[in-house]
C-alpha cells in the first residue's frame, strides 16, 4: 500500500502566512524598542519627579513615582539662590562662540583636505589625525601655562579661542562627507568662473547641511556640558558657567536634593530639546559622513 502523502498547503494559506510574518516581526521590533525606550526614559523621569518632591518623599520605600503634593517651589528657590541668569549668559557666550568658530575652521580645513590638491596634503592629514591619540590630560598643563603667559586665565578666551583652529574629529568627519560629494560639481562651477572660495561657499556648504548640523550639535553638547575647562581657567564667580556653578552651588548649600534636581533638569532640558528638534538631520549627517574614505 502506498504511504499517504500530506496534502500540500493551499497557495492562499501560504501567501497569508508569509504576509503575516513580517507584520509580526515589525510588531515585535516595535514592542522591543518601546520597552528599551521606556527603560532609558526612566532616569530622566526620576530626575524630573525628584525635582518636584518634598524632601521626605525622595528616599521612601517603595519609591514615590508621582509627587504628592507637587512642590513647584523647588525651581524658583534653587534658581534664585545662585546667579543663574549670569551663569547662563556666560555658558551661552562660550557655547555659541565655540560652535560658530568650530564650524568655520573645521569646514575650511576639511575642504582643503578633501577638494584641493596640494603637496603634503596626506601627510598633514595623518599628522592631524595623530593628535586625536593625545588625551586631554597630556595637554592640560602646557595649555594652562600658555594661556597664563598670554594673560587669558580667568577669562572666557581659553574656552573660546582654541575652537578657531578646528577640531581633528570634526575635520575628519567633514572631510569624509565632502569626499562623498561629486567632484563634477566643482569642475562645473570652476568652468563657469567660480573660484575655489566660491565652490566652498556656494557648492559645498549648501550640500553639507546635515554634516554641519551634526558638528554643531556635537560642539554644542561639548561646550554646554564642559566642566573641566571652566574649573581650570575660571576663578571669578562672575564668569562661572552653569556646570561649574552647580558644583559650587552643591558645595555651598549641601546636597539639597530637590533643589539640585531642579537645577539639573533646567541644565539638561535644552540639550534634550535640541536633540529632538535636530535628530533627523543629525542621523542623516552621521549616516553620510563615512561614504568614502
């Protein structure tokens, strides 16, 4: 007797199973990402929640996730206890100046390394990359001695002027982005009478907006959160930045958890909002920065 063979599945059923499998995979992926997102959001939520709590609610077990009552006074009390607006203006002056200088200097150097041909270009590019191997702790003391000889200690200049000479990491990233742009655009512009400066200004920069936004965001984060630089060069309280002012604030009033969390929330919120507003451009700039070596 011949063994019975299983009946083949109906083509429509096979089609439905294959059509449902990607949808299930997408649902699982979205669920996993939501869980991971909630996990990463918990510390920020705890920061905001703690900034609105009474002191007796902060260390209770089980933890109090929703403050009751909500103590909004933590924000005005903490921000008026130290010169918040003065330190905010100092931080913005340093941050915005460093972003502008970094964009100008890094784009010029990256344009030279990627679009211009001149002797020793590759050697100088290699030497520039080698400076990335030096940790900041190695150059900290020589830089301090240099700025002291220039009379810049206890001013904002040591935190601003060095950005006018470019950053090796940003130069490398912009160079990779510029190399991915078609060189035919340069040739066409030069044939039409455009100079090299015109190619940089009218061709390269408009096409490099994603990379420029990425550099600006990285530099903004670095300058906004910088603590070591102001700690080394600033001794006048009228020139303190927010990151240094918070440390002095904690050492002065002690660990007032509600106040400290309120000030930290105010310091962190602009960075988070800036990232969410520029995340599409930021991700695009990161994705296109390594198209061509």
